[in-house]
C-alpha cells in the first residue's frame, strides 16, 4: 500500500511499479500491437522517464520526436531494409536523437534514454520495441538517419540513435527464463576463461 499512498500524495495515477527485478524479467520486445490508443498521460510519464535518464556530465543532449501519425509511422517502417516493419503497427513512435556536437557520448546517452522509456512503458502495461537507426540503411542503400532527417527536418548536429515503437501488446510473451542467463559471461576481478 506504500506505493498507492505515495501516488495519492504526489497526485499521480494508481499504477504501481513492480519490483525492478520482476520488471526486468517481464519486459519483452513487442512487435505486434492492438488498436488501443495510448493515453496522453501515460505517454507523458514515458517521456518524463526519458528526460530524467542519466547523461554524461548531465549534458542532456538528447532530443525526442514523438510521432503518432499513421502515414509517418508507415514511412518509419520503410526506413530500414529489414527490422523496422513493426513500426507501421505502433500507436506511437519516439525517434531518439543525440547532439553529436554537444557530447562525445551521445550514443550512450540516447541509448540509456530509450531503454528508460521502455522500462517505464512496461511498468504501465505498454509494450515497446527498439528499432536501431545509427549504422542502418534503407533497402535502397540510403542511411536510415538521412531518410529520417528528410522526413522530420532535424538539424545536422542531431543524429538518430533509434526509434522506439510503443503500443499495447497483441501477443503474450513469457517472462525471460532465468535458466538461460549466461552467468559464464560475468567475470569477477579480471577476465577468466
């Protein structure tokens, strides 16, 4: 009940975060979405999480372009040769940009913000999936970032890291199986074979 009381005090919704351990295990990439719209308040909470995400030297050089127009989402889905088609079915997509002139760790900052949004969305019961932009190309060989820049008009100092598609899951995904965790990839003190 502690979470509910805090929500009431802060005039927030009654949604309570799962413990983070459970949230990490149950958040899965969702590429098929229902027709249910995302509530504007929930979208604001997701974007708030991005704006609170940590950045190198607290520069906060990321920018976020929020798109819910179906025609634009369809165009986003054509922005890569493979792997972007799910964006056509998303209810909302957020293009995550970093300012390469402001920070040399813009890719890390943008990535942290994108993942933070995904965990916040999962906590609200909203599915999401990351679509990589940086280093990817359309089926015609155009850089996906260039393709998006033409569509969205962002300046040259900003570079797209990814697009995160959001919506309510139209498929049920099982939590990650802890038996499959690769603990052998964890090294203590130094790398050991």
